[in-house]
C-alpha cells in the first residue's frame, strides 16, 4: 500500500518537474517540509500545554 502511494507521488513529482523545473520544485518541497516540521512542533507544544492544564485541574479537584 505504501509503495503504491509512493509510486503515485513519484509520478506526480515527475509531472510537476516537467511543468515548473527542478529548483522551483525543490524550493517548494523544502518549504513544505519546514511547514510540516513547525506544525509538528506546534502541535507537540499544544499537547504539552493541554496535558499540563489537565494535570493542574486534577490536582485542584
């Protein structure tokens, strides 16, 4: 299943490469990976905050 998704993505990448050029595509991929990284870090901090608040409320109650 994962291999199938990977192959489909590869075909999309090759198609996009022919449209826009290699360096534009590379820049877009790097941008996307940074966005995903910061999103994951943000979600991690949000999860820690929520967990902390839940623990504080538990200790109050």
